[in-house]
C-alpha cells in the first residue's frame, strides 16, 4: 500500500455533470488499484447510489455519504469494524432534519422545496437520472437537498433559523443541502485518516478532488487538492498555497483523469512501480 489516501467527490468531479460517466479515467483508476491506494468516495450521493457506483468502479474502500452525514466501513478493514458494512453516523438522522424543515417552513413560509416533497419523476427531471437512480437519490440518510426559490435576504434568515436548530445549509453543484451543523466532508475525511493511521501505524498523505462549494473544506484541509473545472468553465477558488493545489483545465470526467495524472507525477515521478 502506498501511504496515500484519495478522497474524491463524484458529480462534476469523477463523474461527468450530465453524463455521469467515468470512462476517461478507467486507466487511472486501474493504476490506483494496482498501487493499492484507497479511493474513498466522499459525495453528496446517498448510500444506495454510492453502493451502485462502487460496483461499477470495482471499489471496496470506505466511503462517505451525503456530504459527511455518515461514513460506511467495509468488514475487516479496521480491527474495530467487523460487520459487512458498518455505518458511522456523523450527524442527525433524516427524520430529525425533515421535522425541523417542515416546522420552519410552516412557521416562516420559507420558499424552498425539498427532495421529500418531490415526485420520483421530478427528481429524475431535475437531476438527469433515470427513475431507478432517482429512487436511490431519494433514499436519504442524514441530509435533505433543497431547491431554493427565494432571494438572498430570505436565504440568510433561513440559514439563521437552521443554525438555531442545529442544522446548516451547504451549497452543492445542483442543490442546497440541509444537514447537521457539525457534519461536512472534511470531518469525515479526518476521521478516516485517523482510522487508517491507527490501524496501519503509518502517516498517510491525504489527496482530495472536488469541484463545488461543498468540497471546499475537504480540499483546503487535505495535504494536496485538485480542483476540477466546473461545467460553467470557472473553478472553485480555495484558500491553499499554490504548491498544494492542482487546477484542471478540463471539466469532469476528463478533468479527474487530468488531475490524477498530475498527482501521480508528484507521487512517483510518473513511473509505474509497485
């Protein structure tokens, strides 16, 4: 095992924004597997969605769902986790979040629509997912995607109300996400880094890849970050020394391959060795 941990967002990063394809990165993914570098999916996607993607990627590493709502750990990877797939919750559960949102909407008439209020067909249309995958997207663990239909002043008021109830609003590539105040991708990343360090007894260099606001903390706190260019042609600006950031020229999915090829040059000078 190389002493690296790769934490990757999915939509707009590893997966094309509209195509949801990772085909251009298949060669790099094989190289990661050959070097036995854990590829930890750290996404806004749900448990069923990521389980489905892991099959396509031949991925058996831990993963993080819904912007840090929970970590899932496969059996026998770490000494303390022996069940087939152990959830480690990092925030309130979905029903608690929905209860707060419904109460705030009733009290203040905030102009938002959550996934729980949308039909399967509406989610499919909004996301570009087929009905089967849209159904997976609606099976939530600890966050609620929202369509905001008001102005900035109302949004600020909404965020204040959420904070008073232990929740926060995180902006993703397509939606806002209401989730626990103390959950995010970076916290999940640090918890997994500590688990790897404690179980393997070595220092791991963390590598993070992302494209959106909900990736910012993860990108800024990783040892090395790769910012994938957005579909708009712009790139997320992060607070990190230039030497620790790679900004891609390409969008997803080609941008992920571009980033990983640059990262491998830093890891081993571009040499293919075990």
